[in-house]
């Protein structure tokens, strides 16, 4: 018989199960934090990572260099139109990627709430 002051001992299998459950919870939280960090990074997608932005910048440099040499106004108008098109395209692509990341974030939060229930 056990006395009142004697500590309650658990068997090794029970202790191992609790340990494994703790490890599983920590791994799940770690993965969740990694997913959230990736989504936050995608939501802050800058326009300078878009190739169209850099094509627009190169076109602007080429336009400045060409206009100093040839003084052609029709060529300069063509360059300006291309620059505006490329920069608008880069802005649109970056905003679409940010929107997709935000929608993924919302979906992630919904699944997280469902798991909590």
C-alpha cells in the first residue's frame, strides 16, 4: 500500500507518451511559425523583384543615352511609352503576388481556427 507522502510514479510508457506529445506540439508550432513568416514575406513583395521593373529602368537609361546622341523626339516618345508600360506591368504583377499572399494568409488563419475548435 502507498502512504500519503509517497510520490505517485508513472510508468515509462506514460512518460514517453507525454514527451512525444510535447515534441509533436512544438514541431507543429515551429512549422506554423515558418509558414506564417513565409506568408508575411510574400505579402511584403517589393516591386524591385519584378523583371519588368528592371526592363523599364534599362529602357529609361537607353532612352536617356539615345536622346543625347540622336535628338529624335519620335524615338523618345516610343521609349517613354515602353517605360510606362513596363513599370505599370511590374506594379501590377507585384500587387497580384501580394494579393495572392494575403488570400493565402486568410486561408491559413481559417484552417488554424478550425484546428483550434
